[in-house]
């Protein structure tokens, strides 16, 4: 006699066989199937949502007798943050499984998908143990595997294909609202969008900045653990985007890191959010290692300052660097350095033809103004930038016509 007990997602089924007076215990585990055609992108159950709850079907079919080894099970699964929530199911025990060759199948549907709420009892799997593509409704996850109950193996692994993974976590049943966040990234060195080749080397994400406890109120940090990664979407103009279902707060920062260069420093562009636009378009700026190192040398800095550094560039309405502009951090006694045309030295009280400037001490959230000292042109729009610990804060100042 075999006793089968449902215990968790990582070790989904436990069985105890009693044959000839000798007990033998084996486990029936599930794992995500990453074989070709399985549609699974991750091996972790944490990466698959289950906010809709589920119907879980468990079938054990005796191949030698050509009949179910036990009555098919159809279990209600409550909503959970991820597919790992299957571990919350109450244990179920099966009796009377003979020590024969069986096929064990596991399939999961969202609540309300199955007609009448009844799990199918027929074979819905192909020879590879994957759900048949013409069976409807398709399960969100499913898999089947043969197993010799009377053999010496102590466990069997049922590989679950991700046939329709979003079925268990779609917005209509979870009530979760998602927002598409998308970023295009400019290279501060060229004032152009990054090229497709550059984009392949960039890690881009968004995060809410936070104050550092115990330090001045002007000190802000962006933690990697709080950063939501954006996926690269290739095209003539590379875009980085993601659907997010969590609030970003009143201020969001776009963080750009060049993974191709050793000892790179991430750059951040922070902006206040107004309303709830969807998609939420957030700008990103790449400050490459070569540009940053040149500016640090001009400022006689051996290392990147721990408190961060603001690096900006003034351009006209066509995107060309603009000389003769003074930029000012409003309301604070911030220091502004200007650079000569080849960035080899700090020079002057206004931008040169390079358009570059830097500030080592303007606090986070500082508002900036700019004025052309010859024709009086001003900055376009409202500009905010300030120090973020261990990061370059990038500020591209576009002037009015």
C-alpha cells in the first residue's frame, strides 16, 4: 500500500509504500521545466505569481492496470504571492496505490477557468510529459512523469511546463494595477540616444531615493535592492521598460550603469512624479567612465567622492553644447565648476564650448537655473538635481530658443 501526502511546492508529494511488511518512503517533487517547448524562463517558483488562486489537479494512473491508481484529486489553492504558495495546501493522503508502474501528473489552473470548477480526469499530456497544446483550457502549469512505485528510487521529479503562467496572476483577478515604466538613455558625451551596441552593455533601473539615517537630511542614497530592473527593448532607439505593480513614491530616479567598463560609476537622474501617467517615461543619462575620469582629473580628484558628484552639460534647443551660460543651484550655497573645451581643466565662470559643469555639494533635490550671459536665454522647464551617495547625478540643461 502506498500513502501519498501533499506537503509543499518544493517537495510537493510525499509517499509511503508498505510492501511485504517493509515500509519504503519516497518523495514526489516538482520543479520548473526549462526544456525546449516548456515556456519556463526561471527555475524558481518565486518568479511565478499566483494572485488568482488555483485549482490543482493530481492524478496517479496505474499503467499496468490501465486505470487510476487512486481517485483523482482536485484541490482549491488560495491566492498567494507566488507559485510557492502551493505549500499552504492542507496535506492530502492517498491509500491503496499498488507497487506498479504509474504516471504521476500535476496540473494547475486559475480559479474559474475550468468548466464547472471540475479538474479533467483524462490524459492531457504528451509523450514528453508536457500539456497537449490542443487541450482546452490549457493549464497554467503542468507536467507528468512515469514512476515505478515498487522500485528502489526514493524520489521522482515532476517537471512543470509553464503553459500559461500569467493565468494565475492576471490583473482582472488580482486587482493589481500595473504601470509601464520606460526609459530612453542619452549619452552625456554625445547628447544623443545611446546606440544599440551601447545599450547591450547597460543595466538600467528605477528606484525611489531615500535619506540616510544619522546623516544630514540632504544626504540621499539609492539602494540596489530597491532598484527595479528595466528590460532592454531593441530598436533604432533602444528603450528600457518594465510593468510594475508597486508604488514608486513622489520621486523616482533612473539609474544607468555601464557594465562593460571596469570600476564604472552609476549615474542617476531623479524627477518628481506628477499624477499617474501610463506609460511613465523617465529619462536616463549615461556618464561614461572616460568622461567621468577626465572630469575627475580636471578637478584634481584622485577618487570619486563618496557623497556623490553632479555633472551637467548645457545645450541649445538643437542639442549642441552651448558656451557662455552660468548655472546656479537656487537657495543653496552650492559650488559650480566649469571646464575648458577639452575638459582638461576647471576654468572660468560660465560654460565653455564643451558645455560641461560640475558641482560637488549641491544637496539632493536642488532646483537649478541657467542664463546665457550674452542674450539672456534661460533654461527650458524646471530642473532639479543634487547629490546621491556614490553616484553621478546627471543634469542636461536645455536652453530656450
